[in-house]
């Protein structure tokens, strides 16, 4: 017989998050175009011919609870855990992800930010790309183009990102220098300070962003693994104010006191 407790809790959390998202976003977006019904135009381009990853609108991802589950991503992945990584993952599964740092309004990290159910925007400048995230601490990322990583990056939640264009169709982002305090997703795939993520952003048409992340972390995974999914474009939407304060006390009823 299935463990109803383990099934109900994620469902409740998912409903709460999505309800909050709807309440925050609805007033400004009630009369915007329904992108699911809008015809898909060709890939937009910048003046130099490179793919335009932005425009007047936002990217609106689904909530990717598990980067290895075909329910959320392109294909099921047999994650190549190390013994230590598998032990940590099983511990988080057993306690229903009660120590999830995002539950404390701490930054979601990479690649998790792209799989949270809040809009984001990509702003392309000549020397950098900036990603603005609506939810999960309302953060931003700066990706320096055609740069090199620092010899000793300052550890941070989002790491140090550099990027380049592969031809005119793909933005590649290479990130290192993480602080080891984030989770890759809600179900608890672990990430350490040795995490290295390579992301690829492509726009096959006006209404779709194809996202790919290759995850390398020798502490938790025996070899790199790659996950992919598509994000829908919402024309006319704008990022809204979102407030999530660190030191969230509401999680005490779940028997947790600090993120792990």
C-alpha cells in the first residue's frame, strides 16, 4: 500500500506554491495573450543575427520537482550517484525534503532556478547576459560573455557564470564556484561545492525555450548527467514583485530548524 503521507505532502506544497504564484501574478496578467493558443512565429534574432532570448514577455517554466523524472523533463534519467550522494538523496526522500533550503527562502541555485514555477527574463547585452528571476528570493544572475573563470571564485549560491554563443542559435553558460548549500531540485538531488553546471539555451521558435543542463559533481555523482525540458513564452507578461524572507518560521511544524 502506498505511503499516503509521502504522496499528500508534496501535493499540498505544490498546490500552495502554485496558488501563491497565481495570486501574485493574476492582476497584471489577466488580459495578456494566451501563448498556448498563439501561433508560433520563427525564432527572433538580434541585429547581429544571434538568437534573441528575450523580448516583451517572460519565460514561464513548470515546477520541475525532479530533474530525472520524465513527468517533468524530456526523458527519464538513471542518475549516476556516488555512494555518498545516494545516501544523502535517500535521507532527503525519507524525511520528505523537510530541510529543503528553498523552504527557508534561500536562493534556489543552478539549475533549480530554471525549474521553479515563477517567470524569468533573459537580457542580452554586448558583454554579458543577465537573468532576472521573479520567485525564490527574487534573484538575478550575471553571465560574463567570452570571459574566463576566476582562479579561485568566491563561493556563492549561484556560482560564477561565464558564457558564449555557439553559432547564432545557442547560448552556453558554464558555472562553477558554488557554496554547496543548494539542492538541485525539490526531491533532494544533492549539490556540493564541487558542482559544475553547463547550461544551453536555445529558442527553436518564438514561443519555446529549450533548456539543457549538464551536471558534474564528483562528490555526489560518478559521472556527469544531462537533463532537458522546454519552457513556454508568455508575451506581454512582466516580472512581478515577490517577497520571500529568510528564516521562515512556518517550517517548524515539520520538525526542521535549519536547511541541510
